[in-house]
C-alpha cells in the first residue's frame, strides 16, 4: 500500500514537472490606462528615475528601501540600484532607450528573491485630449518561473502592481 502511494506521488510529481517544461519560454505582462494629461507632461515622470520612483508602486512596498542612482539625471544610461524587503528584492533598473514623448525602455535585472532579466516598456499614445499609457514587462521564462506559474498567476500578481503604479501616475499627472 505504501509503495503504491509513493509510486502515485512520484508519477504526479513527474507529470507536474513535464507539464511545467511545456509552458511558454517567454512571458509578457501589460496594463494600460488613459490619463488626462499630454504626453509631454507624462514623459518626464517616466524618463527620470528620480521622478519615476515618486509613483513607482515597488518603492511604496518598502519605505525603508535602500537605493542609489547613477548615470545621467534622465534618459538612457540613468540607473537605480535598489535593495528592499521581500516584496521588493534586490536589483537594478536602468533606462536603455527613450523617444520623447512617446516611449521609454528600461532593463530590469533582479538578483533577489529570484534572478531575472527583463525589459520594461512604457508607451504613450494620444487618445483624444488624453494620453494612453501602457506599461509592459517581458522576458525569458526559465523552468522555475514556469513551475511557480502553475500555482501562482504571475500576470495577476505583477499586473496588480502595474495597475497601482498607473493609478499613482494618473493621480500625479492629473493634479491641478
């Protein structure tokens, strides 16, 4: 009886591992909102990491987070190294490209709690008298994230943070 139970458990674990290995090798999380402000007002709030961190939801998750800016004040080459609690982790974000006032691309390198190297894209598009802001992150999905993704919906988890950040940006940009 015990051998049968162990065999069933072994087969279930093996099936789970095989299923995880068949999941996509890349991921993408994206959220968007419409903000009643011109792109020219929004762009500096994204393209300058000092200003970005005033509405970035990850900075709000750990008010005691340690961080250090380097490179230019804004635009390509600007970086922010950070180390925070378990909700924030340890990593670096840096602007790799920007096209005023329509796009900012960043590289996010995480070392804790899991290593990851992802691209973050912000796009700003006219939407009548407002601006449609899209925040997306994409990158490779190694085996461990594939396995965790079976039990945890990463799109919902990260997407919630993006939604909060976009709401923070909207509140900041739409202030009179």
